[in-house]
C-alpha cells in the first residue's frame, strides 16, 4: 500500500482496511508500505523475501506505479499469486486513451474525447484545433491520460481555462485527454470474480456529488459530507440489466481479473457511455466498491475473502 502516485493516502487507507479484514478472516496480514517517493519502507530485498513467503499478495495501490501493471509484473517475476488484474489489463485500464480505444473497437460506447500530446500541450490554439477536429466544443473535461481520484482533472469553458487545465493535467501525465461534458446521471458498477471463475456485479450505485463543487472532484470524493452515494441506484430494470451486461463485457474485453469498478454516464436523452474503469478501485470501508457489495449482502470481509480465494485459485 502507499506508492508514489497522488493517490498515496487513499491507498494507505485501502490497505489498512484490507489488512484489518484479513485479520478478521483469521489470516496473518503483513503490511508492506511503499513511500511517496516509490521506496519500499522495509527495504526492497526484505520485501521480496516477505512476498515470496506469502500465499497471496494484495496490491492495494491506486494509480501509476501500482495499478498500471508495474507492480503486477514484479509479482509475476517473483511467482507470487496476487489479487486483481494482470499486467496487460492493469496497464490498459489505467490508460484512459487505450481503454477507450479498445472498448470502441469492440462496439462499446465511451465518452467522446481526444488525446493531446507534444506541441498541443503548450500551444492552446493548436490544441483547440485538435479538439474541434474531434467534434468537441466547450465545456470540456481535461484530465491526465493516466491517473485516478480526479487529480489533475479540470472543467474548461474557454481558451484561458483550457490552457490552465492542459498544464495541470500535463503535470501528472504527458498525455492529456479532453472529453465532452456529459450531462446526466453518474452510475458505478462493481464487478467481482469468484473462485469458480464466474463474474457478477453488485447493485448499481448512483453518485450525487457535492453541489458546491464544480464536479465529482477529489474534494467531493474524499472531503465532503454533502456528496451522497445511493445504492441500489433507482434504475429501470431494463437499464439496470443493460449496465450490468456492459460492465461485465468491459471487464472481459479488457482481460480483467478479480475486481473492477466500471463508471458510466447515463444522459437523460441518450445512450449510456462508459467513462472509465478502475482495476483496483478505492477500497476503504466507505468506498463505492464495498458499498455496492454490501447492498448485495456481502460484508467488507466477505468481499476480501472472495478476492483472496479467487487469487489463490488463479495463482
């Protein structure tokens, strides 16, 4: 837990929650912390010895360096079973541009957008030409190509705010995604793989973000008491089933394993679109993923137990 991404503190909270659940389940949990500079607090050689002595590892890291396939490749080299997706699915899942390209190629609707890089990051006029060529216009959302928890994400409404938004996102990642603003409902689906291999979703969750914030940003996610999560989301049965099938399809198309959270926009007068996937979503007891499974009758410890047993079965 931890790691060098902006989601360091979120990861520590996820890791502490999982470690407590592991102990409740009667197992021994050994927390391994990676600091904000990417160093193993206990030393890398010591960490390798600990990892190789474990039955299952839980890479409870969010964002770059943990959720992007880097740590998964390291664990593959050590031949240590671990919870969650492998190298390829993790790498594609964290890269928003690649995720959308793969899903579009499989006929799955995604948020319309375009990726900026190179000169477009410093030349706002050139960036605007690229954006308009993609059929987009203000307002748009500007976000790092890799990352989570809405760090580096900005809503831009004119050239001045676009320039600042691109600069902020480029500080996080050299590829910047610009997307059409989607007006509608924000619906999340939690996908879980069980030890026998079958995959299912929990009841959907709807986000009602803090109205004082410009969108569901990091403040609304982690520091606001005005943000509400409604689960089960009040959905027409046909829409609920459609989102369920699409979430599982996204999981399978990307080659995911273990768990994922698939986030949708549902416009009032249009078709649902996939916004993004999190291959290791926030996992504190208050996070969306365990909230959704609680609505399905699974406790936090039950979900952790399922993840451990699935990883052991696949390992």
